[in-house]
């Protein structure tokens, strides 16, 4: 049995930091950056009674029009059970986001997971722009695509 909770006191920051340092989108991220990210986000943890925290996801939102889904992670031992989809659905169904018109995210390898929850490529990609820090642009240019 895996319980979902958005109680920030339950988030195992060391574990989340460890996961994110192994991700393709934030390899080597500093622990203090993860702490700051979490402090400005609505975080969700997934907890197994025997194994502790086995999943994490966060949303950054104005809770009116826009929400950004980030850092969805499921521990390798808990993968293949729909936990990532369950955490995303938790946010999509949360009353704080009932009026949100656009949920956005970026993924390199989980399109099928998100498509099954109603996500799709931008309808107007020519309108989408981004500004990356030099550090992050360099990281992305050096990062190998996931296998």
C-alpha cells in the first residue's frame, strides 16, 4: 500500500535530492537548490509503509490559470505500478487547481504516461518561448538523451 501526502514535513529531502541528481533534467543539482524549489512548490510524496518515500512530484502554480508539473520521480523499486500516473492525477484532481486552464510540463521519455492523462504537444508551439540561464542551457546542450 502506497499513501500519497502533500504534508511538507514528510518529504525526505535527502532522498528527493538523490533522485534528482540522477535525473537527466537536473544531474548533479545542489541540495540547497532542491530545498528552494520545494519551498516554492506544492510537493507530493508517495510513501510505502516499509520502504519510506518511494515517489515525488511537485507543481508550481498561481492556482488560478497556470500550473507547471515538475520532478515527477518514482523510485526504481516502485516503478511499473502506475504510481507516477497516480501522483500526476492527484494534482489534476486537487481542488486548488480546479480553475487552472493550462497544466504544462517537459519530458523526454514519458509522453505515453502524460498523454493518458490528457497532456499533448502545445497547440501553438510557435507561441512558446523560454529563457534559460547560461548554466542550464549548457547543461542541456551537454546532456545525453535518455536511452
